[in-house]
C-alpha cells in the first residue's frame, strides 16, 4: 500500500503535478499501484497490446499533434475562461506507400492526443509520464496526475527543443500508471 502524505503532495519536485481540489492538511492517502492486467479492460483503442502492456503501466501512443495558435484567457472565477486554440499538424509520409506518416516538429510547444481512451472510476487516479524514448529524443513534458477529457481521451502538452523532433504516427510517447484508493 502506497501512503502519500499531504507534505509529499505539496512537494512539487516529488510529485510534479497539480491538484485541483483543496485537501485538508491531516488527510492521508492510501493508494495502490494497479497491475496493468487490473485496469486493462478500462482502456480502449490500444494499438498493439504486446508492445504497450507492461507489469504496472501501459504505453500511450500519439494519435494527433496540435500546435498552439491563439492565446487562451484565464481569470480567477472562470467565467471569462477561454481555452487556447490549436491547429492540427498534418503528418507527412516519407514514401507514398508508407502506412504511417511523421510529424516533423520544429522547436515549440505542442499538444499530443493519445489513441487510447480510458474510463476512470472515482476510486482511481491516472498518472502520465513521458516515455523513455521520448525523453531520449529530446522531448520535455510535465509528468503528473491527469483527468479524462469529456470524451474519455487523454492528452498532454510537450516541448520540442531547438533541434526539433520527428514523431511517427502511433509512436509510444507516454506511459500511464493507475493508482487506486
């Protein structure tokens, strides 16, 4: 059983995440990391199970890449909130006969939308981490707890360094871990 104290949750270097609710100081969390076999049925659109499934996490594959175009608006109460707008980046095939194309990304901040969809229960929390290959390719991203978007899809923002990065369609770009209370 994993016990996460409020002090640990407040330590941004340990957690590297944001918490959207107020949590009382005396709260103690008892969470357990699920084995992939325990949460596999709640995930849809898996590209290749044998490659993506690991003992306690599942690799997430990129379905879409978007570039940020126009600023969003943030205010205290949320009544004036407006999300930033994005445009999809079109993948390019190196050869017309290729099955999949490549996103040839220049330096900047992008949004990756994953192929996989997840159905979370109230008792589970998902943690997404950048895939080791993506790190070694120079990509930077926050790692942290995530919530589903309204359609069950997951996405995250990432930064491509000055040298750029080429990402093939369906590449494994992140990993998801599921914790249960």
